[in-house]
C-alpha cells in the first residue's frame, strides 16, 4: 500500500470548514440516553455520532454493552438528527449486524488491532464495502502492526479508510490513561500524509480536564479530526465516566480550539512552520522524559555506590561511554563537538545526583 491523494477523498467529500468531529457516548445505555445526546449535538460541529454497542472490557463483570438492540437506537439517531452513525466492531458477526442496520462508520478498537486474525476476519466480512472504516492504534506502540491493519482492509478492496490515535498503554505512572507518543503519529504522517488521521483525546486522557489540551496538540500536529466521548450525565455513565464530557462542553471545546486555515502564502508558511514547531515540541518533551528516566537510574547507581563505599566518578567507564556516543552521533549526522557537549552535561548532572545521595 502506497500513499495517494484519493485516500482522503471520503473526508474531502464532507466539505467541512472545521476538523471532522465524531462525538457521542462511550456506550449506548438506553434509547433515551442515546437520543438525548444526539439531539444536543446535532447542530454542532459533530458530523458523526458514535456509541459503543459491544464493549471489549479489560476484565469480566464490567458493562460490556447493550448489544444489537442499540443499533436500532442509532438508526433513530440518523433518522431524527441527520447525523451519520458509528460504532466499534470486533468480529464478523458485529460487522453483519452493523451493515444490516446501515451504520455509516465502523471502527476497529485497540484490543482488536493487536490481532491480525481478528482484523483479517473483519476485513473479509467488509470486503468491498463503501462504508468508512477506521482503525485505532494497537494497545502497545507498534506502528507496523497499526499500518498492517489498514493494509489488510485495503487489500479487501475497502477504500474509505482512516486511523484513530487513542494513545498507548504504559506500565509507568503518567498523567495520561494512555500515553500519546506523538512521535509515532508524526512518523505515520510522513509515510502516509493523505491517510486521514483522527485523535481520540478521551482515551488518551482518561480524564475530561485534559481533553482540550490534547485536542489542541493534535490539531497543531495536523490531525484531520477528533473523536470525543460525550454523555449528558458523565459522572453516572456506565463506562469510562471520568473521560466523558457533556454535549455542551464538547461544543465549547470545538469553539475554543485554535484551528489554522490556509488563506494566503504568508499564512501557509506560518501554518507549516507551526506544524514543524509542534513536532519539535513533542520531541523536546520526549528528550526531557528520557533524561529524567536516566537520572532515576543514576540515583539507583548512587545508592548502590553508597552501600559499597565506591567513588562516584569512574573515569574508565565514562571515557568508554563518551567515545561510543561520539561515534554513534557521527553516524546520525551529529557533530562530535555537539555530542560531547550534550553527554558531558548529562554526565555532570548524573554526578550531581549521585553525590547528593552519597552525601545524604
């Protein structure tokens, strides 16, 4: 599969003056709940109404969706509001029911994307469909696996395709439910600049107060749209209560977001420059996080040295590390002087950390 301009035809056909917005509850709970939310969103930037019908949960015993009856509620949404409707599918049976109920957009969830067998089953069931099919990233950061899912669908003659970035699981403590790892989406956009890319800030954040900032970052990084979970009573939602916002707040978010438009050459230049700067901001943040992790290991080494009464500075080891980094830096087109300055500064900070521990 190679990038081509036709990949975004389905998105262009909406002729939107704003990013594509997919909004609605994490789960369809009752007919009343679904219709109430849809009517509150019908005159907003929301083009596609989403609701989970089948919910693949982490552990048994949690709410796993109302099942096929919810598809009839989605049909009522389309009839009463004119919004397109979307839901997640995880097997061929889900696909069959969704198509029978004329669901416009189907997405493959993160837990399904991890399995090529599941994706292939869905691709076979959707062969040749004119529906829009979106693929969420796998649970773990694996770009090849993510693109592999799209390629399986593309090979099944499905042309209206797109990706949803919902963040990646991590064992480390983080303010996010799923860390964004923006550099992966930057690499993806470099490979397939015309493949529509949508951000799911609800699942990245896991909490409603972060949704705006994540959405703004996504738009600054040239994402094509947002999927935001919305519930008329978020605190009492049957699933993912903390990450849902009221319809009124979703509408506010879309009004408050800064959306860059191309009106002239000067603005085009500024937009491109802002995009590159946003990418640099992501990498700068990653650098700080990696250095912080390195310092934590230095602290552990300092504690070990203290327990064994070993000197902080080990000249032989430091010389070997510096020489190795200079060679590897040269291979990455980084000057020797630059690499030496960086690692000398990092090494000095590591010494400072260790001395603080030893002298404590």
